[in-house]
C-alpha cells in the first residue's frame, strides 16, 4: 500500500479521544482515511463492509472486552493488523498486550508523531509495543484494581464483584488478569496470599 491509501478503523467509546486522534492523524497524515466505531459490534460491521488496513482498538469497550474482540478478529481475519490502545499503560497491561495476538500496544499518552510512527511500523509488517517498566518492590495498583483485590480477599466471586462495583463481568476478569500479572501469580488464592505478603491488603 502507499502512504496515501491507508485506511484505519479506530474503535473507542470516548468521543474526545476519537475526535482528537482523528484530527491528529488527518493533520500528520492528510492522505489517510480514518473511520471510527464506538463499540465492538459496530466495529465488526464496519470491518465486514469495508476492511481497513489496520484497526486501532481500545482495550475497554462498552459492549465487550477489547481483548475478546481482538481474538475474534484474529480468528476471522488473521492478516488484519490490530493495535491495542489504553489510557492505562502500567506494566500489567503491557505484559497482557504482549501476550495477546495484537500487532502492538500504544498508550494514549504517547505524543502524536510517535503514535503515527508506531502505526506505520505495524503497517510495514512490524510490531509496536511499549516496554513494560520493570517492577520492583510493591506494585502500584489503580483504584479499581485495589477494590477488586479487596473483594477477592473477602471471598467474593466474579459475579458478586461485578454487582458490587457496577461493572461488567468481563471487566472483572480483565482486572483479575492484570492483578495476577502484577503480583506474579497464577490464581485467585495465590493473589490474595501475595497481596497480604506485600501489605496491599490486611
């Protein structure tokens, strides 16, 4: 493909990010065509109607987990490059993205020119992953991760955590996956034990 024929699909449910990224891409790469979708179902419809050259996919969508959508796209369109993006760029998210079949992971905090350079790297057949920061000592948890960890320690299952926090069960699973990576464990009980050793929970 030539630089002027690039067609991107940006999938994100935050209007300000969609507008800002679209404006930035059109300013830095005027020849690119940028389409948008705000949910997973809408993204699948747009890809089916007119496949893009690459998809920029937010990890958290209102109707499904971005990683689940990524795996579905890989199963149906294995050659379509998918770049994950997120406002959360801590080590666990980067590790999870690297372990996925994504072509890259770009934090939303990356400056415009760097963002475009990473997209071009993927369009050229390469990968574009942010390096995970080496964690030393006690991992830094987000507020939501801390809430999930507390409920996990109290013995609550995913459905109960979902109800108490008012979030989707797939989001609970995503938080647990990130917690396991941050704590360096492979299960719920091990996560609780490790969190107590580190003083993250009483």
